[in-house]
C-alpha cells in the first residue's frame, strides 16, 4: 500500500506525515518562500532601495494575477519572516502605494500546491480511504466539573482513575482524536489526568470563537492540540454534516490539513481550494482586494441585485407531483456560462440576461477552478447509492459548491466580485424561467419553485422534459423526488410558505422541511407526534385513503395531549440556540434565563452555542438541565404540542374534514 499524506506540521521546516495503513513516517523539507509587490515604478524603486538597506533578498520580476501580467518586486524570505516583511512594505507605501500578492496564504497549503502534494490522495475516486485509528471522547459537565464521559460510544457515569487510564491508552494508540470540548470538557479531562499522575501527552488549548454564516450565529469550542496527534473538534460543522469521510474529502480538495479543515467553514475550504488552484497555475493571489464595485444608477442596481427566483405555492395537498432540481445550479452557471471577476464587463462578449453586463469569451479563473470540483461532485452524486462513503463525500462537495457561489459576493473574497455574484443570480433567474416555460410547453403545471427547484404535475415524459431543460439551459437537472402526495403548509398569515412542506414519495419515504420534526428547537415529544402521525399516513395513496385515517390521527393527538406516564424527561428537552450573550438580551427571555442559570453553575455559554434544557416554569423562565431532578411545565409543552398538530390538521382541513383540535388551538 502506498504512503499517503495525512497531515503537515512546521513553519520554516515543513514535515509531511505519511501513512501506509500501519505506520506513520515523517519527511521534512526546508522552507523558503516569497511575496510580490507591484505599484508605480517610482515607488517600487524606492522600495527596492529600502529592501537593499535591510538586506532583504528581492528581484524584479513579471508575474500575473487573474486580470493579466503584473510587474514588480519578488521578495524572498522564510515563512516566519513574512509578516515582518509585509509590515515593512506597507509602512514604506503608507498602506496604499503597493499591491501585495501571495502574502497570507496558509503555509502548508502553499507548500503542498507548489510541490504537487495532496492530502489523502486516491488513485481511483471509487477507492475508500485508509482507516485511520481514532478515538471519540465526549461528556457532560455539571457545576464546572466533568460528570459523565463517553469513550467510543461507551458511557461511564463515574469518572474514575481506571476510566482515565483507559482513555490514556486509547489516545496513545490513536492517530486521530475526536473530542468534545464544550465547556472545555476535554481540556479539563486532560488536566484531571495530569493532576492524577495518569500518563497524558502535552497539550495546548486556544479560546473558542463565534462566527456568522447565512444569518445564523455559530460557535466553535476551544480547540485542543496534542503533539503527534490529529485533533478534531466534535462541534466541527463539516464533521457533523459529513462525518470523517466528508472531512477527509474536504481536506483532500481544499489542500487544508484535516485539523484545519475541521475548524473552517465550507466557504473557507472552497476559497482554499481556489488558492491552491491559482498557485498551481502560477496565478498570484492578492493580499487584499482592490477591485471596487462598478458605479451604478438606482435602476441598474434594483434590476441586477434581485437574488434567486421564487414562486409562492398555493397551500394545499397535491397528488402525483415531481420535484425536479438543478444539480449545483450556481456553480454550474459559473462553469458553463464562464462567469468570473475578470470576465465581467460592460462592452464586449455575451450579454447576461437581465443585466447590463457582458461576459468575455476567454476562459475565466473561477470556471476553471470549479470545473473539477463540480465534475467530482456530480460523479459522487451518481454513485452515492452504492456506499455511505460516497454519500458523505458527495455531501461535503455539495457544501463546498454551495458556498463557492456565496463567496463571489463576499467583500473580502480573494476571487470575488459583486458584479459576478449579480450575473450568477441573474442567469439563475433566466435558467429557472426557461425551465418553467419548457414545463408549461410540455403540458406540465408548475406548483412551486424556489431558486433551483420546481414542483410540477403532469402526465408527460419526465425524462424528455429533463433532457430538454438541460440541453436548452446548459445546466444539468434531475428528478429529486416523485411524490404520491405532497402538502404545502401555509404560513401564519395564511399564504403559501416557501419552505414548509412534507410529501410521501413513491418509494415510501418522506421529504420534510420546515415543520417541528426538522426543527432543533422543538422537543422530542412534538417531533415524535409528527413522526407517528406521518407513519399513520405512510400507506395512503389517494385523498380518500388520507380521509380514512382521520379518526386514528385524532386518537393519536388526544393520547399526546394526555401526557401519558410513559414519556421520559428526555422527550421534553429543547435545544436553545444563543444568538448573542445572555447579558445582551434586553428582556427576561428563556435564553437570558438559560445563560444566567448556567453562569450560576460555573458554566459559560457563548453566542452560537446550543444547550438542551427542560422548561420547568414557562411563566417564570425556570429551566432544568440534563441530570437535574425536575418536572416539565405541562401547560407550556401543551402549547408546543398544539402547534405541532397544525401541519397535520391542515391536511384534513384541506380535504374538508374539521379537527376537534381546532377549538383547542383557539383556547391558547
């Protein structure tokens, strides 16, 4: 079995960790690198004289960025000295005279890209990854003290010396440590082991952070580093969404080590992939962007900055519905329509529908960089049914592609430009409108549409429809689901909701969006009701079949409302997500109370974190936590239950069957 690179360490000397399936070997390389400064010739000559004075090695050179050739000074140094050199250049240029390139690239990424190495390389995309010995460590804190620990799924309520000695042995025999450091649990466990004289490697810990993504605040716990080990935080978004297999695929594609990939967003991962591609193509990467948004009048701004196209569905129950979905629409548009910062202009090339922009014919940087990623994702999408490994790789690549579009509009994206972002969404609207016209031309009725998906009814050939849409839009499209029936649930104002629906497919599975069963802020008792109700309806094919289930659903509701003794305390746990610090909440909300209660117990909750708790008194905002002896506030949970009945009740009200629960809803 060939060696594969699984990690890198070092700064001025890079060490590759190579694994052959049994043993890890280390190969080291001395590291010397360079940055590039361009600007006015007079200013560059002055910079050259200052560099001579400081004995900093440099030479005149001709480089290139995505826009073309760039003349300037190539300045050499060890990676550890680059920050000092950058400060000198910016100070000499008053932070405005020089454009600096290749200055803040991840050192390990740059080394791998420039020397044609990669993490977890595969000879064939169908190959599985090597099994890397790992251990999973998680647990629970109480009053600032570790209370319960789980090692590879085995749970121990008492953290005794024997358990910690077993953990020490597991760490020693593992290369990868997957750890839970919420409330610094793992850090405190390692400190406890050290204090008890149990063999523990040296370790370091850095503070946690909060960050915003797609309008939500997320939290990262403090990271732990153990020399000689690959340490992966359990709250890693990529790990949670795609598993170890998806994390490894992200590392492989982004040229980031698994430790670093685990703590980055998918957007940062695709940005790193673009940087690695640029380095391999000898394209210099700007230290900061200098291409400002084009000046636009109000009419142009309003007509171009419109986002994706959505169609509002009429609430109701629909039979025999097809969901068709463009495969990675926006990345596909970037690749197939050649949209990139340097291809956008106002004067030459192909016009962009609905905008004043035009696209040059020369192949752009972003389409070239994303082409391989898109093809790889479409490949794994086609084979994901063969193995969970391919399914997880597909999901990891899907997240990278989703964020590749968003980064074109991000102000600090190295290869972003707002006009490219607007051209992509404008083309997306054109593509979806084109698809709708084709559907109607071929006898289908469009029920709902949102950005890259359509829900349609009709008796025509789906295969012929998809082939025609793909051919006429140049974007691949597939049938995502064929429903026996699907329910589009109304919003609170009675109008159709864009993202609240559930439907039973012909293969007997449900697709569910936006109702309690999919919401993390709903207790299990509400999710369980909806799951049981949908199980009752899973054999229904026609509206008449659904009508016949009315009495059974009513009995199910009444059973849940009776709060039978068989329901455990765990079923009342609610995940409360903190969007800010508890002291920043103006009024006494449940989340403010949650933060105050944890603080009294010696724990701190950061913005972006989610904590499980039971509402013991909804009126006074009193909460109980796992391990506490407390009863739930039944009146509070009854309200939540009644709300969870609404989507199910809507099915019967749409079929003109009234529910006895409706009166109870008005009572609250």
